[in-house]
C-alpha cells in the first residue's frame, strides 16, 4: 500500500480526486480503489517540547537556569491534533511505501518528515520514502506531479535547514523571553516581554525609524534653475549641478544647504553667455518585471489595495486551495520552469474568462515571446506565483480575491509583452564656470507598461518631459536669460507601512551595519521566510508592540522601552540576517547543521550575561496598563457581540 501524506486536508482531498475510484472515506484519510491511501496532517502535528519536558524544575522561570539547552531534542504531539496524529501514525506503520506530499518549501518538507520519523519507521522504509512536489491543485497538474516523484532523501538538506531554524528559534525565544521578562519584573513590568530571533529585529526597525523621525530637524535646501536660449531663439530649462568645491555646503545626499551660495551662483550666471559642453542621447530598454513571489505580491497588494500582509496571504490561500485559480502561494521564487510554457494558451484563456478586465491584455499578448522568467536553473522546490489553467465565474470571487487574482494574472501576461523602450537625452552646459544639465526622457514604446495605465502619473513624476529639448551640438552658444532659486525643506524618513516594512524584511541587507555580514548577504536574503513574515508582523500587533495610525505603523511605549533596553546585537538585524544566510547555505549543502548550531549555543551564555546587566528603566506599572487595556478591549468586544446577537 502506498500512503500519500499531505500537509493539509484540502491538498489531500485534491490528490485523492485523481486516484482510482471508488473511494472509501475514513476518519482522517481516504482509501482509493487499488488500496492506496491518502491522509493528511493539519499543519504541524508535532511541536517542540516545552522546557519542563526536559526538566520539571524549568516550569518555574529562574535566571539561574539559563541558558536552557537540550542535550537530546524532544518533540511532542500537539494536543489539538492528537486524534489525527494517531490516524497518520497507524497508516504509516501499515504502508509499504510513503510519499511526502508536504507543501513545496522548507516547512512543508520537515512537517511531514518529522511525523514519519516520530512514528518510528525502519531505516529502510524511511530511505525509500518518495517526495511529491505540488504547486498547482488542478487535476492535470497533480497527475503530472505524481508521475514525477523524487527520492525524499534528495531533500535532506532542506529538512536539516528547517530543523536548524526551528531549534534556533526555540533556543533564542525561550531563553531570551524568560530572561527579559524576569528583568522586566525587577523593574516593575508585570507582563511577558516576548523576544524572537526575527520578531525583535523587525520591532527594532520600527522603533529606530520612529525615533529617527522624532529626532529629525528639518533644514532648508536649494536648487538653481536657469532659462537658456539658443542662437535660434529656442528656450529651455537647465538645473545647476554643484561641483566638488561646494561639498562643504552640502548634506550627505548632495543637497545644497547654503542660500548665500545659490544666490551667488544665480547672480554670476544671469545674462551670461555659455556653451554646450556635451550632448548625449541613450535609447534604453526595460524588460518586464518577473512574476511575483509572495513578498513582492504582498508589497504590491498593500500599495494598490491597502491589504496588509496577512490579508494578502489569506486571500492567496483561498485562491490556491479553495478555487484552484493560482499556484502555490508561499513561494520565494520569481522564476518559472520552461515546461510551464506548454500551458500558456490554457492559462491565458482562463485569465480571460475569470478576469474580464484583462480581456484586451490577453488578446494583445504575443504567446511566442519567452521572457527571462522561464529559467529552469532558477527554480528549485517551487516557482513563481501564476494563474492556473482553471477558470471561474468572477462573481463567485470576493473583492480581495478579484484584486489579488488580477495582480497575479497581469504579472503573468506581461511576460508575453515587448520591452518598455525610452530615450534619455542630456545636454550639459558651462555658464560662467558652472555646470548646468537639461534632461529629457521620451517614451518610444510602452511595451509591457501598456498594461499599467495607472502608472502614467508616476512616469510623469519621474521626469518624462512634455517639451522636447532643442537640437544643439557640442560647442553651440547659449544665453542665460534668467533663473530662479527653489527652496525646499528636508523631510524626515517616513513611518513604515505594511508595504515598506515587508520590503525592509526582504531586503534586509540595506539595514545591516556590519560591513562583513553585508558582503555575505544577497539582496534576496531577509528576515523570516515568505511563509512567516506576515505572521511575524501580525504577532507584533497582537502583542501590542505595534499600532497603526492610518496606513502608518508605529511602535508603542512598551516596545520602545524594550528595544532601548536590549543590547544592539539583539535589536539590529545583523545577527538574524546572517543566520538566514547560513540556513540557506544548509539547504544548498554549503554548510552543515553543527557549523550553524554550535556557535549559536555557545553565544547564548554571552548574550545572557549582556542582557543581565541591563535595567528596564521606566517600565514600572506598564504591564498593568497593558493588561488593563486588554481587559477593556475584551469587555468591549463582549458587549459588541451581545449587541449583535
């Protein structure tokens, strides 16, 4: 008997639908006509054991017990899913061949593997286990995946990386949360101060941004514009570019802060004759951006529809599991396997039927084109999020489902559109020893950007000229008729929003201070994973470490006190970003489990001694206020529920 073990019931039922009928439905499994069986987990059936499972003394939180580092790690069956675990374990022991059908990512791999291992199967059965990667829940796609089973042992590095991540999170979270909570109690704070390997640096990003804004002092800065005239009487505008000699009067972003300097420049060039020193025209092409992974989709959905990360993820799960309209959504990949080109006609037709707003886009797509997105070497366990070949009456979709499906579909369609083409022209001038630039950008061919009409205003903002520059040559004479000084004020950094906080988490190298770590990190390395980032942000809101004002995300009093009381190593993203890079290296067989875990466990003692010297000043009574707010909110919710009833 072959036992197929899916990650969740919806996937299990979708797999059973393509297997021989008739089916016998059991409690937590489906047996098909040939005797093979499909069962499922309900997310994680197992969880890391609590500290008291290793030593009963650990039930009480005491500083002298830290760090808690298990010698032999233990799992325990989750109480909520104990019944399903018993079903899966019994079937595992009855089966001849096991097939891991966890979601095609790190978590999906370990989630099923750990159940197989916990069930105590023989080494032979474990090594003969197969792996099925499903990213599309439509019957044809599932059949294709079932015909392309791989050895589960091929994914040992992926499972090892997931195991290392889970244990690192346990070690760091358990020890640091206990320590900080105990320290907070000494300072009069009565709540739990939750610490996480990822959540605390994310909170640090928000706190530090808020404090940077609070400390910000606006300063005026100045630009000089002149009106130039050619010998033919054509007039156009140019902007002054300060020389290196002006650097003492400029800030780090190259803005001139001295009004006296720009007044002197304007006085010097007015009514003066200058000459053209350089004329340059470049024709450029911009290919279509790649299809979405989860983070880029969440960022775009936040910008366009004000959906937060969790709302976008939840919507994607509905489109994937319930409607089967998109492929696996928890993907960190933006490329597609070349084999998927075979489905382009069916997929585009499904888009046309499901999203009428894109009918014209489908009609004008050139399906003979192949963008850089189709690249087998860039695809591993999963690929970019794209529409499937299934269509549906759009009236059956919710507003959010329609919005997200349209985003995903448009991003797929632009892979069959030509490049966006434009010309950049720049004329450099010398007027009384000063350098003045006139720039013009002209659209030559909209290409894929024709599918984004709402971005025309944005393109105008980015200096696409309405007026053509004159035809001049190097050495031509121009006259400066007059000029003006534009005074502006420096602006503080902006508060994080859902979109910008997600962007910060995915491109964390921008916020890393350690130069050596920054060198190691790729732009794609980030805090958390595609599957966990939304949950981390939601958790910080749930614990009232973050709050929202409109679209802006703000830190709370408690979170600012916490972050300001911790060593920089815990609140800056450097350490955990480096960990993420190492975990990726384990997946790629460039690093092993011990090389990651040993330094981590050794460093816990040092970190505990550093936090032990910190006092959480000014936190007295804050836990009581926090608890009181929660109680008031709970009472308000209860009253509201009664009123609705």
